[in-house]
């Protein structure tokens, strides 16, 4: 069952709220099930596990449902298979050396490949779907869940770009493995809660080259998949790494994943700041950082993300409070909303809906969420957008 939810930071949770989407760890184990009524002990447990936010049932609009692009079962399976593959890869690299990579790829990554194929199949069955809910991830699970979300969003963008199924599977596999080289980066650097030193940054940036080398030595992947790991930090305008490529010199699939990678990084909660709301992240990418990205890939992102996801509480130009109830692909900035409170903050006796795409007298002023700081070069570094 799809519950009616909105995202709330753990610091803002209150006893009596109900979990709207099961909270799971990197292995797919459920920490709290959907429908659980929060108690102080549960809130403390979430904090101890490093969970930055959860989805809560919106009691004021219990029939508002953020649709799933990919089923929770498929998402959880991909995360679990990727986690197992990473665990085995670390063991191979530490104890048996890279000569064993082909065996690792043949066993572990074949399962990841199958899980990616399921993601592609589900997305192809609903081409008009739009990306609403990012998976909540614990601080220690960031890279894993980030890779899963980047995979899903990249495949959706690939559909918009007209890719066939084979190309979508290469794109999805490259996306879910884009950070595989980070298995060689020390944990202290990966989880450092703040800007890296010059030496640490140089070590972090080696993950692209190392990821490419790992995948090429496996013998299980196409040239295209390995180049996603190699080139996803190159920038359309140049100045990226590891080779400083620009424009069409960058592999096409890596250009798509680069966009999904930055969007997910911006909208993710981190130790040092909450995630950006989707409309803020997209605006930054379109207005502040547009030279970083292939324009076609950036347009594909804008087509596929819900600027105001279903369930988002917003303030309208009239001063009224509303909840987003529907988003149509291609008109994401003008969703359908339900008016819940008048300008004085009083609940309206009979909530009504307005289609902003059809009524130009209404527009959204802001989302009623935590506001992260403005995008600066320092924040780009701290947020990992250059990692």
C-alpha cells in the first residue's frame, strides 16, 4: 500500500506522528515499519542510527499519495545486491588481489545486473511517471543509497532521451556502479563531516580512475559502463576530473549520470546540512551551475523530477497553505494543490483543489520545509559536489 507522506527531519519529529514509509538500512532490513506511531524512544533510535529524516503520514491530507516510480521491493533488492557486491569487492581487494576480480564480477555483479534490469523494466512500464521520493539514507549508508537513487533517476532521464532498452541497462548499470572506486578510499575521508584537505581531495578524486580500472579488469562490462565510473565528474565546460574533458568529449552516458549525481547530492541530507528542496536544487543546477552539464541531460532531469513532490506543503501567493496532490510530467512547476489553511493559518472548513497549470492567478511562493544555506563554492565542496 502506498501511504500519504511528506518528509520530516528527525530533529523535527514529535511523538504521535506516524511513519509513512518503512525505514530500512543498507541491507534492506526494516528499522521501523510504515504505520508505526512514533514514541520518544523510536525517535531517539532513529537519531542513534544516523537517520536524518523520515517520511510521515500527512494527517491533514491522508488521501494524497506520492506515486512510486520503482517498487520498494525492487529498490530494496538493488540496494541489497549492491551492498553485498561492495562487501565482497572489499574482501577481494584486501585479501586476494585484483586477479580475483573476474570471479567477483561473474558472481556478485551478475546479481546487480539482474536487479538493474528490473529497475529498467518497471520504469519502461510507466513512461509518464515522475520522480517524487528520494530514498532516506542513514549517514553510514549514503554512498550505497545514493547510487541506487542515481540509477533510478538516470534511467528515467534515458527514457526521455530516447534510449533503447539495451542502452538503458548499460546506463543503469553504469549509474549504480559510478562510485565503485570509492571502495579504495579510506573511510575517514569518505565520512569526514566537512571540507577535505588538498591531500584528502586528491585521494578522493582517484575513485574515478580506480573505478574504471576495476570494471575494465572484471571483463564483465561494456566499455560504456566503465566510462560512466571514469567520467561522471567531468564537466561540460571543462574543469572536471580526471582528464579535464569538455562537451562531446565526455561519454554520453557519463553526461547523464553526472546530472543525476549532482541532483541527488544536493537533495540529500548530510551531517553538515539538510538536503535542498527539489525546486531549489533544480534552480541551482539551471541557473547557478548550468555550464557543468550537457544541456540535453539537464533538460531530461527537469522533465523527470517533481519540483514540488506530491505531499509537499507549500505557501501560495494568496498566503494560503496547500498540499501538492498531483504532478504531471512536463508541467512539474505548476502542480495541482489542495488548499488546507487560509492566510491566517486557520484550517478551511472544506478544502478545495486548484490546478496551477490551468489557473494563472495562483502560484507557489515557497515550500514549507527547512531552508538550507545558499549555494557557495565552500558549500559545493562540503556537499561533495566536486567529489
